[in-house]
C-alpha cells in the first residue's frame, strides 16, 4: 500500500484527559466511569446539579485526590500515580481560580497577582512588576495595581483572581464557579476574561459553573482585537467554537459535545435540566429550537 509523502503530524496530546475514572467516599460512589478529553487550547464547561461531583474533577486534575479506578492525564503525563513531589511540576502548569476568588485581603492587587511569581519563580522585583502590569492590563485593571481588594467591586476582585491565576503563564486554567454570587452584567465581564484567555492566549480551561447563561455565553462568543481594543462578539460559525459542554449526571458524563447539540438533545434528563432556560436567539435555528 503506498504511503503519503507528507504524513500527517500526530494529534497533540489533550490538555486534560480522564479515562474511566471512578471515585467513592465511605462506600458511596460519587464519580463513575468518567471519560472525557479537553483539547489543547479549548474550553470544557462542566455543568450539572449541585453535589454531582463537578468540583471533585478539579481536585482530581490537581492531584489533590486520587481516583479509585481509571487514569488521569495532564498534557500526556499520567498524574494519578505521581508522588506529591512529582505533582509539584504538574501543578506549576495549572492555574486555579477558587470560588469567591480567595484574594489576600492584606495585600495590594499587584501583590496578589504577583504572589506566585515572588513565592515560587523567584524573579527579580522589576520583572515581577512588569508581568503584573501586563496581566492587569490584559484584564483592564492596571490602574488598580496599588489598591487593596476591599477597594474593589465583586467583579473586579474576581478578575484580579483570574490575573493571579495566569500570572505564571500556566498552560491550563481551572475555574470553580467563577461567577458565583455576581449579578449578570458583572458575571459577563468575568466570562469575557475566560474567552479572551482562550482565544487570545490559547490557554486550555476547565470551567465548573452552575450558571447556564455563563456556560452558553463562553461557548458561543469569541474574543478579537479590533483597532487595538479587545472585543467580545458572538461567534459567526458556531461549529468552529473551541468550547464544549460536559453535563455531569449521577456521577457520570451524561453529555459531551457542543452547545447546539446540547440544545438539540432529546434525552429526557437533558431536556429537564434545560427547562426554563432560553438560549441565545442565534442558536435557535441551528439547534432546532422552536
């Protein structure tokens, strides 16, 4: 059989991959046979009812918990068998945004953002300052560099937490309910930062959220630079979206695919979960929504 003169390059390793992962506490199974992959540079949006195990997937990705069965990979490296010392190098590639942001109240915005750089990277102060100014500029908060978190709004604090998570240039970001407790307009500003990181910085992200409006916004919008300014706009070609939705159901993945396919699903559980949600008008036709 003839072979191609130009063999296709092998597909890159997923940023995160779970293969048949199960986890139980005190004999109660909370995750069962979870399998999914997050392609490099994409966003996976994890939704599902409270208590379904969404945040546990983040802890497993960080190696804070070990599965009872299955395998977990970060950039092709199996992490569920690593020692705590070996996990340090893996965690250096991952940025984490905790619920509520978890900023240090006694540190300025700049000190919060540069905390990991000062604590782990051991960079010179001028280089830390330059990087802090860069990431704060990216999220539009550079003028607030010397303020305390108490002087910021809720949305600004959450955006500073994102800046802190990306300051060390992680290849993967984990978001644990990043818009919890925020009003819709402020939440959209946080969603915009997640979109910008994906489309302009090519950072892979796993986003846990209880907010369907945020999940749909992240999945259906894109970031661009127009006349030197950041712009968030609806994606014209939804099929080209670099985001997909994972719906966790009873500890297992009940759906894995693009937003349009989720809306078009006739699975009774999916339909029940989406009851009362009105998707963006631009998706109605593509998803077959009446």
